[in-house]
C-alpha cells in the first residue's frame, strides 16, 4: 500500500469541501435556518463550484458560501469556512481501516493455515 500524502491533501482541498457541506447544513439548521431552503442555497453554489473544478480551476465553494447573504444571516463567514474545512474530517475511516485490517489478518491466517504442512 502506497500512501501519497500530497495527493490526499490535494484531493481533500479540491473535493472535501463538497462533503463538508453536510456539516454546514446541519449547523445552519441548528442556528434557525430552514433546512430545505439552505439545502437549495448550498446546492446552487455546489453546482457552480463543481463546474469550476471540472474546468480545472480551484474549488470556490467555501468562498461562495462564506459570502452568501442568506447563509450569513445565520452564521459568520469564518464559521462557514471552518465548517467547510475538510482537512481534519475523517468520518468513520479509522473504524473502517480497523475492520479491513482485521479481515486481511483473518484471510492471511486462513491462507497460512492452508499452506502449513503437519
């Protein structure tokens, strides 16, 4: 297994913001915003940002949302940017990695057992 940290950071910077919009949506709802209305605001900005990324540009999603007047009615721009920072967002990756490692150990153990002569 080769892990290329530079590529991981680049991908998180480019695409992680899209995944982090769920955190923003939940925080907006907790702040009193209408969830469905905010979903549409985020979706509109996400589609425009996706188009920019597909054309090879940087992802403008965090900047667009941090400047949106409707979003700013509920959260300050710096909070919006913090919520959209996916660099520390790992979700359930640690648990999934432990499960994968356990499954590999089990398979290797079975294979070694098959190759062992009495």
